[in-house]
């Protein structure tokens, strides 16, 4: 159980690092792109990329669900013991 707690802490710290590093890098990249191409082009490209990412993710999830085994039927409730 201690290993799981360590893995959880590592996962949370990696998420936090990615969140803040991405926010900083994204602001720098978008600032340069907006100066060069303008707001409409940059936000249009971001929207197109988001749409493409959504399509790829939806396709991957459909494949994953199709490959998953069917859930087992729930067991019948046990009869009450009247003895």
C-alpha cells in the first residue's frame, strides 16, 4: 500500500508540473503566434486542433469499449436464512 501512495504522489506532482509548465509555455507560444498571425488565425487553429483531438480521442474510446469484455450478470440475491 505504501508503494501506491508513493505512486499517487508522483502522479499528482507530474500533473501539477505539466499544468503549470504548459500554462507558461502556452502563453509564450500563443503570444508570439498572435503577434505574427493575428487572433483569428491562432484561435481558429486552436479550435481545429481541439476538434481533431476530440475525434481521435472519441475513436480510441470507442475501440477500447468495443474490446472490453462484457460485464458479468449480477448474482441473484441469496434467500434469507429463516432457521
